[in-house]
């Protein structure tokens, strides 16, 4: 069977990492696959793909409350984030006089301390190229220090990039207010909104942002498609050169199947009903966990969060060991520890929020999706309780042996 194993009775609680492909999308793949021509071709076999691409763009734009001309398809959220951050500063640096000096004094990038690695690492790259990068701290409840943010904003600020919701804690940032304050000093505002699709009411016009990044595989579409919202009359240097696809903003033949899958998901999403179901399941889960398991705290419990995410800190339990035990029991979850070169390291996001290394290494992220049931959740809590008790007992016995 190899990698293609029957899922059997496994329960998937890791929807912030990726989502299963929607059944309707799977059923339509063979139909879309017949439309195989290059959308840039002018013959008959190119016109069909071009029409499919145009329809998907319209569907995505309507879902985001944007204009189709403001939608740029990419390979995913990471590319979209790179596209904006590098594109803005490349654009600034190309606006130079003949003496090679940048005519714009705007050379500052502001980000939060808990951004996705595709933002953090791009910021590091830009810093090596001379960009001033400033980081806004976040507290233990996942809330941005808005006083620090306001003090950092100045006439030198070129771009602010603050995520819509954190992928680990689920905490939502007030991007509408943050964008307004950035605009008051003449800066652009970008939000990594990858964790918003299917979890929040998305409206880029209401948010008031200049750029936003989205990813299809977090929304039950195929992997390999992302979206960059680029507000009209906003300047952005292309980051991939070649053909004139995506109105010259992103070269390369479009990934039509993945794009079509995202367009279909945007058409079929029943927003209010699905969000309410996720919220109810997550809230019941957290109530049961607090009732049945001692020594547990919930990150961001008092903050506004996306409705599907719960990040637990389980005292006295190693998160990675817990994850592996739960995996054997048939549950897919995530931990705050990111494995680097075989050595587990605490989540940088949780450390940035003020949690200790021990706390961060004791975290467990549970992110629900539309396919999860109340029965699955209750079974999971029962197994989680027994597993935590066993691991704590083993740890206590180990300490006793070495006392």
C-alpha cells in the first residue's frame, strides 16, 4: 500500500496545517483535466482554459469582496508573502536617481513577533539588503502591543505586515485598525490571511488592506495555489519574470486545476453555518478538556480567535512525545515544537508570546475542520486524558528513580 494507506478510523485534527480536498473538487478533477490547453494560447484549446481561469478569478474575487483585477494567483501562501514583501522593497529600490541613491526615504518594514516563517525569513533577507526591520511584541494572550506599534510608525515606514490570525494560537489581530494607522503615515499594509479562509468572514475592502495573502490547501482546495490580493493602483515589482501572466505580476503558466479547485470552494462555502459549527465543536472540546484534565491551560483563551483552533499547554508532558502517542492511537494533531535537523525546538511563536521553553515544548495544537464530529472529539478527549496521565506518571517514576 505504501504511502496510500486506508485512513480507516483515524481522526484528523490538524486543519491549520492543511485540509482534505473537498469531495466535489475531487469529482470535478477529471472534467477540468480535459481542459488541458495553455490559457495564453489563442486557439480553441486555449480559450477553454482561459475561460475556466477567468471564472475562478471572478469566484475568488467575489468571495474576498475584491475586483477580479486585484487577484493574482501564485503557488501558495509563502510565495504570496514573498511576493509582497520583496515586491514592495524592490519597487522602492528601482525608484532611484542616476546617482544610485533611492529617492524614497521609506525603508522600514514592521512585522509582528509571531509571523509565519515565510514573513520572518523574508524580513531577515531584506534586513541583509539594508531594510530597517522592526518587530512588534505580542503578549501571552496573543495580543499585539499596539502602543509599541504606533510608536514604530513613521514617515520612514514603507510596509507593515501583520498576520490576520496566528497559525498556532488562532489569535486574531485587529488588522482593520492597524491598517488605518499605517495609512495615516503613508505606509502600505499587508496581512498574511492564510488562516482566515473557512474560519472567518473575509472582506478585504472592509479590512482596508493594500495586500493580502491566501492559500488554497487551507480551504479544502488542491495544494499548489495561493492568492495575492493587490489593491488597485498599488505599485508592486514583479518577483518572477517571464511571460505576461497575471497581468505581468507573476510569470509562469497558471496551475489551472488548483486554481479551479479554489474557485469552486469559494462558490460553495456556506460561511455562517460552517463557522458556527466549528465554534461549537471547539468550545465543547475546550470545556471537556478543562473539566477532565488537570494542569492544562489554553493559549489565547481570553482573546478573539478563529473558531477552529485550540492550543493547549499540558504541564509535565512533552508535546512531541504526546503527539506520537496520539498518532499511534489514530489522531492527527500538531505540536508547538518544530523539528530542526532532528532536534526538537520550542515554537518561536510561543516563545515570542512570553512562554518558557518548557511551556512551549508542552504545547499541543488541535485545529478542527468541517469533517470532524462530536463523537470524534469526545473520543479524542478520552484518549488524550489517559495518555497525559500515563506520560505524567512515567515522568514522575523517572524522577523517583534518579532522586
